[in-house]
């Protein structure tokens, strides 16, 4: 028995020694993509809110460094967030997974050397050939990538070129190659085929690079999550005041209900917590066209709560939610909504 125990101990020690020196497992790129990317770019890379990464012309026109920098830096103000929490090895694993959609094709490689051109001439060419899609200042196309906020025959919304994330990720050589060859399957055409010379394209690249001076900055610190004010009135009177204030701001009342309705048996619901729902349908339509994710916190609602002898009136802060969505166009709508919420809370508590 003693010999058997000794052998078992030796086997266990050998197994431990073998695993102690083993290299850590490579990050699972498919799993990381599913967790961090698929919600926007689609499970198979065919797009959605984000661009279709599996598009052959896209994968053939970008190098690994561009993909890695894009994941790391995101696109400030353009839906694509910065994935600061991912390690370099995790980002490289995601890029390898995305490259798998090329089915063995060799990834592009681009020089990091600057392209020499005339940015002044490039600006004139940009206004003539590029601004209609990319915006007059390179701010990008309007809306997001989902089908009901863009024409259905467009697979992507034209990206923002005056964006710190894009300009840090894209080399001059990559931008030049895209201008020269276009990107099949998207509205991006070959400008060589459109009659521009290679020098014209160099001038365009120089103009795009000059946009770094006015590029979209990284977002500021987020706003507080809640807007809150104390009411001098009782709960019922405050609820009615919220309704009047909302109607006065051109909102239509939808309903009011107890906060805990449906969450507890009827006789256990706290009747001193009330939510008032209201909506301006034109504002709703315009906001959804900018970014459908705004539907997560629409229609508008204000909560009135009585606790510890105080009546509090509160709402979510749209500015905070706009920051999370990383969409500069949506930020403007959220700023307006935040102002309206504040006006309603102030009027209801005067």
C-alpha cells in the first residue's frame, strides 16, 4: 500500500511539473469577437450598426495594424467605442478571427511613409468628389449603419475622415490605395477610373491628413447619470405638475404607473413611487434616425418618489447615455432632451 501511495504521489508531482511550465493558452478570437464586436458587426461580420467586416474589398484594403488601432482607439463620436480594456494579445486574436473571413488571402501591407501632396488642391478635389458622402469637413455620413437609418442599398455609411481614431489608424499609403482602387461592394469608387491622376490622389491624401488639426477629439468626462430635484409639494400634486410641464413642452402624455407595477403582487406595490411617460413623436422619429439605440431610453419618463418625508422628481440624464453611445450626432439630440427634462423638472417643482 505504501508503494502504491508513493507512485501516485510521483505521478501527481509529474503532472504538476508538466502543467507548471506550460505556456498560457492563446486568447480565443472567436469568443472575444462574439463578446465585443458581433452586436454591431454581425456574428459573421456582415454588418449591422457597424460596417460589414467580412466584405472582401474591405479586408483586402486594410492591414492588421489598421484593425488593431481601430479596436484600441475606436472612433470618437462615431458609434465605434475604444476597447481600452482589451490586451494587445486579445486584440490580435480578434484580428486573426476577422482575417479568417479572407479564406487564406494575403492581408495587405502598407508603408508608414507620408504621401507628399498639395493639401490646398486636395481640398478643392475633396469638395468636388468626396464631400457628398463624407461631409463637407470630412465629418462622415449621416446616421448609423442599420438599414432603417440609411438607404437599404448602402452597405455602410461613409466613415468620418476628420476623426482622431481613423487618422491614427490609417496610414497615408492605405488611404491612397483606397482612393485609387475604391472598395467593391460599397459606394466608394476608384478615382483613377473617375479620371483623377495619381498626383491628384496624393493631393487628396494630403488634405485628409491635414484634417488632424481639426479632428474630432476624444469625448469629455461623462455627465451625472441622473437629473434630480426636490419638490415642495406632495406626491400626487407633484405628479400632476410633471404632467402639466410635459404637455407645456409639446409632449403627449402616454400613461403614468407605479414604479413597481408588474414586479410585485398588487397588494405589495409601493404606491409612493410613480413614473410618468410622455413622448414627442417627431422628436422620437428624428432621434431614432440618428441612432436606433436611443430607443433603449424612449419614450421619455420622469419618476416621482416619496421617501423619508421628501418628494423627489428624477429622470435619467440623456447626456450620460449619449456619452455611452459614442455618436456625436446623437449627442446633440441628447443635449436637447436633457434640456427639456431639466425644464420639466424645474417647472414641476417651482
